[in-house]
């Protein structure tokens, strides 16, 4: 899944939701819970980086603290949407 925010000049390539397995979701949740108490958006982005969900751009958890808060929130919103997609039960 590729996303672009022109005004913030951001792009993001995430793993497709239909490719995620329970193992992937559990790794993300584990990484999220390991994060110290901080801004939720920062925790979401860092956990996704460590879980391998962020494919492009290449980033490390150490880079997050130097990012603009709006960028972190935008990345986190896309990651939250991916998590919701992967864990929502479709209608029968």
C-alpha cells in the first residue's frame, strides 16, 4: 500500500493488509507495548518500523524523534488504518 502526502512531501509504502499474518500483528503489538510512555503516534510508527511493516522510506526508530510531529501523526494514521484492515472481520 503506497500513500503520498504532497503538502508534507511524504511517501509511505506499507505491507499490504491481506499479506499480514497473526504473527505480524502480534509482533507489532509486542513492539508497541515495549515502547516507553510517549506520544501514541510515535509509538505506533516506531512499532511498525520494528515489526517490518514500513517498507519505504527506509527509517529507523531513532529517526522518529527528529521528525515533524505532523509527519509522525500522518504515518501513524496510515499504520492504524492498516492494523484495522488486517484485524477487522469482514461481513458474512
